[in-house]
C-alpha cells in the first residue's frame, strides 16, 4: 500500500496540474486562432465574392438606376 501514494500524488499532479493547464492552453490557442481568422484583415481571407450579371442588374434596378422596362429587357437579354 505504501507504493500507491507516490503514484497517486503524481497522477493528481498530472491531472490537475499539467493536464488541466495543457487543456486550458490548447483552448486558448484555438480560440485565438479562430478569432484572429474571423477578424477583418485576418490571416485567412475569405473566398472572393463575384457578382453575376443578374445580381448587378437586380441591384441597379433596386437602387432605381434603371427603369422597369429596361430591367425586363436586359433580364431577357441575359437569358
């Protein structure tokens, strides 16, 4: 029974000392990387956003830059 106590102390030290500290450090590193990635100007850029001709046409119509007749004509031309 005497041999159990030193190992018991080592296991408690590893679980509550090193183990939890390692887990906390890993969580902090993962959180920092993901928050840096999501931040504007982060190190991983998102995919480039390309607008199709139809999206541009609908946006111009929604802004009132073109009239309904012109919108319908250009929409038909795109099809």
